C-alpha cells in the first residue's frame, strides 16, 4: 500500500504538486534529500499516481549489494554465465518492463555499472551477464540519493551524462527541521497508523507544550526518527522519557521544567560534547557519507543560527515583545532584528 505524503508545509505541498505533474509525464526523476526525509514515500507516490501503476514497481538498493551481485540483479544472467548459473534469470530491468524501476541510493552505484545503466536507458535495451542477446525494456526510472551528485561528478565518482539522464526532473525534500509545520500532522498520522499495533498506548497524542518541543527539535534522522519516537512513546506511555532520550536531549536540557514557561538565563545550558555533536551531525553516517554531507562551515552556520534564534526569542520575551527595546539590548539595529525575526520565524506567544 502506498504511504501518503503527509504534511502541510510549503515545501511538502510543492512536492505533492510536482508528483501529480510528473507522474503523468513519466520523465525520469531524481529524488534528493537527507536520510529519512521521505524519498521512498515520494517514489511510491509517483508510481501509484502514474499510468504505470497497474504494472510493477521494482526497487533496487544500489548501496546494499557488492558490484558483481548488483550487476546480475539489475541485468540478469544467462545459464552458464558463472558456476552457479544453472538457468537464465531475469534482472530488475526486465522485470520492471512497462513499469517503474526505482534505483535507490544511486550515489553508491559503481562507475562501471553506471556506464551499463546509461546504455540501457539510452537504447532501451541491454544484455544479461554471459549473453550476447539484447533484451528490450521500457522502464520509467526513478532514482534517489542523499548524496551530492554534483560534487561526486566533480570528483569523477559519478558520470555526468548519467546524472543528466536521471535528473530530468529533480524532486528535493528539505530536512524536517526546515519544515517544522509538517510535524503536528506527521505526529497525528503516526499515532493513527500505530494504534492497533500498540494497544497498550494510553495517553496518546502530545499536549501543546510537548508538541512545541517536538517542533523545536532538529530531528537529525528526519521523519524516520520522528516515526520511531512516536512508536517509543506508544510503548512506554511517557513523553518525559522519550524527550529525555532524544539524541542531544536538547529539549530536556534547554528549558526549565514545565509550568513557569521561562527559560532561565542564569542556569548555563550544559550538554555533553557527544550530545552537541549528535545535535548537528547524524552520527550513524559512515565516513564516506560524512565526506559528502558535512563541512565545518555548514555546521558553524547551523549552530550559530540556532543559538541566535534562541537568544532572540528569549530577549523578545523578556522585553515583552517590545522590538525596539529588544534590538537595543541585543545591540543590533531595529531593521536587523526584524529581518532576523522573519528569517528565524520567531513568533510571539498566542494569547
Ligand atoms: N511525509 C511523510 N508522510 C508519511 N510518512 C512519511 C513521510 N516521510 C517519511 N515517512 C515515513 O518515514 C520513514 C522514512 O521515510 P523514507 O524511507 O521514505 O525516507 P528516505 O528519504 O528514503 O530515507 P533513506 O535516505 O534513509 O533511504 C518511512 O517509514 C516513511 O513511511
Ligand atoms: Mg530510502
């Protein structure tokens, strides 16, 4: 069953519109975004909204298999191609004929196979391993990656011609921390999906203070991490425990206990170094992935942005939302403060 793409943020709505448009065209699509943002969900929705939904959606994870196995999985093999090849076996390109081939984690595709894929896409035909015969196949190719393919091209680790073949349409989903408006509807959705699975769950959905904390958390593992957090809450029936155990535990450490709603400036925010790291870096990434996704400059910007946002929100609150007083306290111009309020989307409390 297709998972619906839940969310009301501007970027999610734009992606939904793009899915509707692209699904009728069957132009090759490259889906990009950090791990866990929902690239797989987009691929499913493209398929189920297309004219090819009565045929197969065939998925292959290019990162999960060693090169030789990946090749035989994609293109199949002929009887006798290697010692254990006792019969002909079709590959994914053939199985997906008239349907959709989803090349997941395409950034991990070895260079040698990239040429063979390009050839298959350009000519609509390919040869299985150990065979001279060419097989015709008409597939709609959707690819996904959390890597920066342009950077890989510059490093000569990804073929530019294949990139342009795949990236006719790019669908990019920003990380969850950049579309916080999606969080309440995702929380609702994951509760409803898991109700039957966790009948012991009692208290259920978060109150508004907890929801605010969930929206403020940076979710380095994106929607997948939010989904697992909801499941954990449903099992343990305790938001306190779940929030405390979130990597970085930013929520538990950052504010005073619920009730007075004030942040205490006198109390230093103490976080263990490894918690600071997991706040800004997905620590489960391999060094290869880190090479693609991390730079000190980016992290510095993210970290200083988050500190600025918190300080501005705190001072505005202290100044009773008197913006010119807040600007004077912060020693910045009134115009600069307005710009930052807008940039960081700092909102006055709803009365
Ligand atoms: N907008 C959404 N609405 C509903 N469920 C979502 C949404 N986004 C993600 N999910 C769920 O979150 C989980 C992670 O999503 P998905 O596997 O599509 O991410 P991904 O970007 O492909 O991650 P990876 O890069 O690790 O492969 C899945 O269980 C998926 O069903
Ligand atoms: Mg995926």
